[in-house]
């Protein structure tokens, strides 16, 4: 099924052509016609499924039929859990919007940077605002924007938004939106809290399920390796060298570990950057840009910092420390094996976390057989 059969306008078809998207992804096939029709959407999809384009393209097309935003007003509001994702989704919208005949104003707002330029930018109103909830509320408190004219609300990575404790912020934002509006909810997982939010928010939604990245997804090979805690960095170096991974995203449990592991890799001659909430926004942006541009081979990150980031051509994800939840596990491994590429997700499993990994396996309903690598046999 080609993009042209989904009801997309010729201008946006050109944007898709220039993006070299060969065909719509499963989520795009279902979401684009539904969103163009003004339906609410309940979509189970994760980063890597092409979900951003699945909502950006039809929402931009729908904007062509409405009046431009008035001063301080916003037409389409997209809430995302992290700064990085806000910037990334904003960029996608801007890229596609360039192809439209009328100008569409897209503004991304997030914390960690000065609020004043964002207030200035919003003064004339915006057609699309991509925001993290905290900063959006700050801006509302400053009367820097009004939500009364918004026609569409998108919750992107709804499970993350709730995981990060944004439930109250979301409720406050939703209460300021007009009653009549289109609602889209995208989430990789559907724990009870997300279900409840969806049920409260969505009216007669079109339900879309795209299989999550689990063992059933052949694009991602999952491996788990038994290893002594103290030898994990050595094993990491060994795997990077042995498999010739051009880029590796390594997850650790704490901010402190990001710097520590990255430093150990650098000392061993492997270029590595750390990404954590401890860094200034400028440093975070730079670490990510260096990794994306292949100036560093390894990015060592915490879950929060790496949330939602989209890195093309990422062959390997390593759980140096295991994630706390199965949700985090699914999100982490979903960073690799994007858009038709294959990838590997390796979990290090020292004896002390064996029980915890079994729980993750059980919740995912799969087994990832433990391997032992020659030269790295665990002592126990
Ligand atoms: P997302 O799930 O929105 O984070 O998108 C993941 C990546 O897939 C992004 O780099 C997109 O540019 C890319 N992408 C989106 N749609 C398609 C498509 N139809 N074909 C190939 N790549 C795509």
C-alpha cells in the first residue's frame, strides 16, 4: 500500500518522497486515514514504529483547513515526556511543514533552557506546540499562551508521561483545553494508569496495535550474558570490538555511572559520551548530537536521558545495568532495530540480578537464554 492511497496531500507526498520513506509503516497505514478523518486514536506503538510521522503528517494536513492561530493561541498541542523528544518531534513537524503552501508555525517548548525566548515565540500564537508538561504549565502561569482554541491534543509516549509523574500536570493541562477536540494517545505499553487515562480522554477511538519490539520481532535479537559485576566494562569493550558495533547505546542505572563507564571506555581507547540529567541542556544536546553524527561510538545513558531519542542506524543496545521495569526494558531495546534494520539488545546479568531479569522475561512472556562468553566466565 503506497502513501498516496492514505489520503495525503500532494505537498506532503513530496515531503515523504524526499524523506525516502519507501512505504507507510503499519502504524502509519492505520493512523493517517483515521486522523485525517478527525477521529480519536488509541495507538499502541513505540519509538521506531514511525509514529511521529503517523501523527505529524495528517495533523499538518488538517491544519490547512483551519484559520491561522491567533496571538497567544495554539491549534495543535503535543505533550511529550522529555526535552529531547520535544526537540525531535518539533523538528519532524518543521521538516514536513516546509512543504506546505501556507506557513505553519511550530514551536517546541521544554525546560532546562531560558523561558523568555519561548514566551516571545508564542506571542503571535502557534499552529503546533510541542511541549513537556512542566514547562507548558510554567508558560500558562505566565499567560504566555492560551489553550482555549486548541483543536487537537496528542499525548506522545503516554506511559512515559505517567511514569515520570506527570499525572497532575496532565490533568491540569487537559482541564484548560476546550471540550470539543480531537485526542490522540500513543503509548508503547498500556499499564492500568495509561488505560484509565485513555478511557477518560478518548471518544470512540480508532484502536491501533502494532506489535511491540519483543522476541517476536525478528528485527531485534535479544541476548543475555552472565557476567561478574566487576567485569562488565571489559565485556562491553570485548563485544564492541568483536562485533564491530559502529554505535552502541549503553544503559546504566545512575547518573554517576554514566560518567564513570564513559570514562573507563575512553581510557580504553573507545570514544564515549555520557548522557544524564546531571548535565546542562547544552551538554545533553551536544552528547546526543555527537553520537548521532558518529563522533562518538558509545553513548552511556540513564533511562530518563535516553527516553524517546531516535537514533538511526543503531546496531546495539546494552543493558549494563538492568532496567527497573519491563516497560523500561521494552523502551530500551526498541532503540535498535528501527525501520527495517536489524539490531541486537544485550543484557548483562550478574547473579545478583538474575531474579529481576527472570521477572522481566516473565512479564514479556519470553526466555532469553543466558550465555557465558569465553574469557568472561562468572565466578559463581
Ligand atoms: P519514530 O517512531 O517516529 O521515532 O520514527 C522512527 C524513525 O523511522 C524516524 O527516523 C523516521 O524518520 C523513520 N520513519 C518514519 N516513517 C518511516 C517510513 N514509512 N519508512 C521508513 N522510515 C520511516
